[in-house]
């Protein structure tokens, strides 16, 4: 495992695999929040979180705002 992590970091600007996966999931979630009318409950499993509450907590930790706040702020920019 440590070998895989080291090689992965070497090829991904020092980013560990789990952080890379988190970033991919959050990017997909942001896209879905902006470009669809899907609920947070519907988006959650699409980005790898069967539990919408866990998804919301993780999103807030990673992005600084809740998924709902993120959507509202971005839709406000379109107005």
C-alpha cells in the first residue's frame, strides 16, 4: 500500500489517492448542483455517498459551505 501511495503521489503533484478521489467527487457534485435540479439526496449516491448526511458533511468540510448553500450562491451569480 505504501508503494502504491508513493507512486500515486509522484504522478499527481503529491496528492494522496484518497484526496484525489475526494476532489473528483466534489467536482462532480458541484457540477450536478449547478447544472441540474437534482436534490442533494439524489446527487449523494451519484458521487459515491450512499448516505446524504455524510455527503453533506463531507461537502461542507471540503468546500466550506453546504451543498444547498453552494447551489444558492452559484445560482445567485447567474442572476
